[in-house]
C-alpha cells in the first residue's frame, strides 16, 4: 500500500510517499513559505537529484494539491493517479490525554484535536488545516493521525505532574506531555532489533538531539519519563529554546523589562538556547567551528549543551535502576561526533565506553559506537518518523 505521510506546519508541508509493502520511499519533498508570494516546492527526483518548483502564493490546500500534482506528473511523478495512494498519515503534534496511540481521523477525532489548540497553538491548527485540505481534494480517502505526545502517555503521574496547585491540572490540563514521541518510539524499537535485545526487558535512554531536543527513559518498551513538558521549551538546551530555567527568572525578566507574555514567549522559544548564549547561530556545526576558532562563548554554549544531556542521562539511569542502551538520534545526535564523545566520556562511571575512532567516522548510519566490553551499549540510530507514521497508517487502514 502506498501511504502519503504529511507533516503540516504553519508555513510548510513536508511529505513522503512510502510503499509499505517493502517500506521504500517513492518520493519526498516539501512546500515552503506557504502564504507568501515566493512559496515553492522542493522535491526529490527518481534518480535522487533534487529540484525546485516555484508556486507563488498558495494556502495549505494549494500546497497539498501541489504535492499531489508532482506525485502524479507524467514526467516527474512516481504514480499515475491519486487512486494509487491508499491512505494519508498525518503528524499531529499534540493529543493531550485524549490519544495514547495513532487513530483513524473521524469528525469526532478532528474535533478533539481542535480542543488541543490552546496547548499547541502553532502546530495543531496547521495539522488540522492539512487534514481538511486532504479531505477536500481526496474525499473519502482514509486518514490517520499519529501524535507526538502519544508515546509518552505511559508515563506515571509522578513523572508527568508539576508541583503546581492541582486545579491547574484538572481544569487546564497543565502537566508534562513530552514530544518527539514517534521518534523515541521508532529508535527504541529499532535499536533492539539491531542488538537482538528484548525491548520488554530493557532499560533504554533515547536522545533525540537536534535543533529541538528531548531525552526519554524507555523502560521495557514504555516511556516512563521525558525531558520536554507541557510545551517543547522544557528540558534540554536547544537551538533557540531555553530549556530548563528557574520560572522565577522569567517573572523577574518580565517585570524588569516590562515584557508582555507574547514577548517573553518569543525570548524563550526563538532567542534563547545556543543562539542566545553565543549570538552566533543555532546551528551546532557553526558553534563547533567557532569554538575551534577560539570563541569563548561558543565554548561555553557547547559545555552547557552537553552538560544538560549528561545530566538527563544520569537522572534517567537512576530512575530506571540502571541503563542497558543509550541511543543517539536527530540531526546533532546522528552527526555531531564531538557532542557524542563529550557526553559519553563522563558516563564511564556507569560502564559507558565508546570506540572513539569508530565514533569519529559515524554520521547518519546505524552504528554501535560502544566498545565490546562496554556494560552499556551506545548506538547511533537515524530516526524515521515518517516510516513509523506509514506503518501505523497502514495497520489501522487494513
């Protein structure tokens, strides 16, 4: 079955067409700058080369239509008609406590996704817009929602509750939800396949580290704790997000500078993290280059970034009574060899040993980078959220 996987953001639509019979990617790309006059579609051709098509001013419906048109283009496409698409799987960011697994999208489900708008005001409305665009263009085609938060619904209350007045949980749903759940679910399953380990008898720490980042404690196949919270700003230091910070510091800054809530949101989401400390970039490759050139704040940012990863790994190892496997994934986790090395070195006390020469050449490939005598297996596993969405979609449709 051919599954079209869509990830609809506020100004973009990313896509992959996956044949679930052999899990091959038939096509992929994305529309960017939706709503702007210079909108365009990037897509990969059958020979692996990439191309760009100018679209101009389009809305989400126009973006989805452009994706479908390129897929069925007589010269550039990979299918002859829309009918060759068996179903559409959507990444949906927030499912609150409503969804603990992927579901077929019905009118009632879509209504419940809309109920989560206040928890994910930038993401869920865009996700629903994509769903409604597909409904309009391909009426009757099965659609499935795969939620970033679903995997973390197995967390116990002691992990997801905040020490705030209880009414904020019961009345407003304020709690830790966690994100990147589809990625954490994929890599925790995949690493056990690679190692021949039993996921139902394993203590795994998955480190999804990119421009956004989160770490999850996976005990016997279930998420029991994760670093992101009510929103994706909690936890690790990220590209532009602040991560863990004293809430009193935020109220101090608001009062001191007369900031509005929206202004503070911009600071903690768009102006903090690695970019805020260095005032150079949010890209870790540029920060590493600046560090090597002697930039002191780049060096500080790297130390801060790595220290927070180490701290979460240590905390989750303690929480699970040890750790058997540590997984690195995401743009930084898969490719930044220095970060992996600097994170693993201080973990030697709990039996982590990595093969430095192997680590130095491992980028974006499934590789066990720990030594044979390491008590903890350390593995790089490129994430594949789209494949996970396609698998869930095919299973529910069948």
